[in-house]
C-alpha cells in the first residue's frame, strides 16, 4: 500500500499528540483530587485558568520529534541500531538545557541515560536495568517518545516495534520497553485497524512480557465491567498507583491510564484525551499518547467532532534541540519529516520538497494567527484553509468591512518571545531557539485574489531592537491583481537582531469585503549578508557585567559559557572538547562564515559550518602550530586537511570559512590558506567551536555564496 494513503492520518496523529500534550500540560503534577475540584472533567484547554501559555516547549513533544531524526541522519536504514539512536541524543540534546527533565543522575531516567551515553556507554547498555537499576529503567519515558517511530511505519507494526524497542532501550529496560513496543504496534496498526480491542489483542500477542500482559488484561476486564471511567481509575489507583511501584513516574500506572482512556472513550477523541488528562498522574504524557493513537485511528474527521482544538493550536509547536533553526515549527513541517521517512522505509520514491508554507493538509494553517499588535482597528477577519471549501490548498484571509483606518493582518512566529514560557516553581521548559528567518533572506509568496476590488498587501517583520523592544519593518505595498500574484521581498538589514514575526497586512482605500488565498510562502539558502558587529553596538546599555542579551539568545550554545563581551562581541569558554555555538537553519547551504577571533588560551578553537546538531558539522580548528579543516561526526573527528600555522596568543585573526558544494575553504587575514573536499554535509548552521579553553570574537558574518 502506498504511503500516500496514510499522509492525512500521520498529520492527524501529530495533531493529536500536541493537542493531548497541551491539554494535560497545565495540570501536570496536580493531584487527581485537585484536578477534579478545579475542573471535574478537563474537556478543553485550561491554560488560561492556570495562568500559563498554551503553546509551550515540552519534553513529550521535543523528544518525540528529535530522537526520530536518527532515521534521516542514518539514511533511513531499517537496520538502524540503538547505539545510533543514542548518538542522535548526543547530537541534538544540549546538556542541562533541552529536551529532557534534568533531574540528576539516578533520579531522572533520561538524564541518567544521557550521562551514560556522554561517558561512552552506548545504547542499549545506557538504559539497562543492570547499569541503572530496575526502578530507574522502568519509568514512563520509553512510552512518551515513541509515537513518531510508529507513524513512520503505517500499517507495518512489526517494523514499528523493532524501531520502538531500539529507541526505548536508549534510556529504559524491562516492562517500560515492552509497553512502548505495545503502544507502537497499536499506533502503526491503527492506520487500518479501527477496533481498539483488536488493536490491543494483536499487540499483546507480539509483545512477550507476562507482567505487562497480566496487568493490561486485568485492566481491560475492569473496563468491560465499569459503567464510568472513574471506576476504572479507582481500580488503577488501588492496585497499580504510584505507591505500588518505585520511582517518581512509573510506566505501569501511566500505561494503564492510556489503555483505560482508549477503551472507555470509544470513538470519541475529546473524551479519550479528557480521561487521560483528568485521571491525573502524568497528564501531558498520557493525553499525548492517547491523542496520537486516536488521531491516527479516527483521522481528522474524528479529531474535529468535538470542540475546535485546532483553531487554538493553529499547528504550532516547539521542537527544542541543538538544531535551533528548527525549533519554532508546526505540525505540517513535522508531518512532512515523518512522511518522508515513511516513503523511504516503504521503498517508495520520496516526494519533492514542498515550499515551507504550502498548507497541504486539510484545515492546516501552519502557525498563522490573527495579528493584533497594531494600534489601528482590526477589520473582521477569519483565517482558514482554502481546502475546506475547495479542492485547492492555501491560507485564506477573509475580511469584512476593510476600509481606510483598519486592517486585516495575520502573522506567524519565526523566533521566541522574550518573556519566559516557563513558570517559576514548575517543570515548564525554557524555549531555546534560533530564528527560522534572517535579515537579507528573500521570501517568495504566491497570492490568489478573486475579488473585483483588490486590497493592498504589505509584508512586515517584527524584530527585537537594541533595547529589546519590538520594532516593525515594512515592505513596499502591493496592489493585488485578480488571479495569481507572485511577490518577493528581500528582507531589510536588522543589524543582527532577531526577526520575531513575519506578517501579512491587508488594507484598502475604500470599503471592501472579500478574501485572498496565500498559496505558498517560502525562503531558502543562507542570508545574503547577516552580520553582528560589536556587542556595545548591538546593546548600547551593555555593561562589563552583562551576561545575556536577546541577540545572544538567538544562538544555540553547548559551550559552558557563551556571553556578550563588552569590548568585542562574544566570549566563549568551554572546559572540555566540543563547546559549540551555532545560529541558522538547515536551509543554509552555500555560504561563508567569518569573524575576527582572538585566541587566548585553548587547546583549539575556530569556526563551524553546516552544523546539524552539535556533533555533526564541518569546522576549521586552530591549534598553536597548525590549522585543520575537519568533520565532526558523532564520536569521530575526521581530519580533512591541515597546514602549519604559527598562532600568536592574544593576536587578532580575521578568519573566514567558506562552504560551497563539496569545497571547504579557509582564509586568514584575507589570504587563502587551506581547502578540503567533502560531500557528506550539505547544509546547516554556522558558528564557533572551542576545545578546552576560551576565545573572544569580534563580529560575526554569514554571506551566501
């Protein structure tokens, strides 16, 4: 069966996952009694009542969509190993900052596994009970990250289980791994099989774990006898509650909640995630797993039968990793990655790359929402997908009473808010990201207008200025023509400041009603010229004691210390190998990165290009007596070319590192000094690397080539 049949279900599974997480996240850690007293049934998002944002970074989302990247990074190999998935952890996780709950060795299961991997213990030993103990290895995490592996194997549960077992064993063992495999089997099968009873029976026949089979079978019997899900929840609490198992978040309790929600809700998507969230324990994890499976099983139609979760979410999600330019993302973009893997694993030709915003899935809006930050009045505006009323895709901006003095405006985030998305005293995660859009990049937009009287269209970007205030920069205005309009805008220089939003503003000199359809929006390649100068120019209020700024936050840093420097631009210090700092995205292909580097006291340091994570990149490294063009690939550093170099400490060197096609070239103080040929890495971010020491850097520039 061709994967094309299942694409919409994969998208629905991704949506179900994030909707479930967003439903359960605000009440994570609450007691069952507190949830009941406050909401009784959590039928819709409760973030406003709790006082937290709806769209938040979450380990359940980031881990699910980050660890799965191992498939593409290892060429969609069906024989992908647990060790390779473990290496993917090390590549994309920034220690103590991204993806995981950093609760400490022998306290947090995933943190413990990360430390094992970091210390050279490969998976599956990294997650084994022999090394970490039975209680530590049988917590919930194996299950919560498993959905993407199953969605990449639609109607192929055997392959899904194989991947799930390897992925889960990076950090877990025993019943936790088997429970993850059971869920993966059910999800992969749910693309065709819709009966929950048969899904579970078939999965149990494959997963050979007596304890798991016993507790799940007992639970199903309770579900058959019960008249209300709360009766089953009481049985779980009495027989398999947290007090019955060691550890802070045991797998068994939460796995039973997932199965209970699936059985007691029938074909009601809303009820299923309501049960998973209202039952307490690990609310966001459980609602996320239930939402994903029922998103696959019931499809977009089933997902949409209750309240309109999709309008509030608008596909938005954060996938936080060392690949910072991919952090601010959406359900369509993440679905494409899974679909690509599914085609490859099924032996089919991978479809051509879509434009970044093509709105190809039913009802998708890809993060666009109504923009309300202008002081002028808003015209009545609706946003929806053209495919809900026609056979064509596109983002519809429908306006009523558009006239002088008001506007109809939509926008999407390309970076993160300055205010923390976390909440003090909770487990809310900080958003770490690089922008997805940069000054001097060119956006290409196709707009369909079907009106007799056309609106005026203006693009704009919101940036954070020198004082961290929002400043809005506009394009020229375009008077649309009836039919298709192809528009381009070369973004203005922002002096290195981050672009927070991209927007589309419609106005009119006379009152009109109508709609336009944004058929696509795209940008590619590195910026024509993205440049940061001295820190004091970027932030005039900077002091010698300032340790963080907004423009510093636009870089992803796995270095011990990455700060603005009062006299230069950056200070970068790292006590061991591989202190990497990057900015950019996977759209950056051929470019030259340059900076004036002051080598102070380090084993080696230099520039990075085409970084995809912080353990896969090209670099030029300067030692005391040589320069080296090299390739970091997981544990291995490959010397591609080297040349003698007499480094003078505290001297200034203008270093540029050019990557064009398979040619890597280094210039020092305007003179070509070294080149190498390599084909492996084609795109990625740019930045710095420091090994055991520190450097200062004055300025930073990326120029497309």
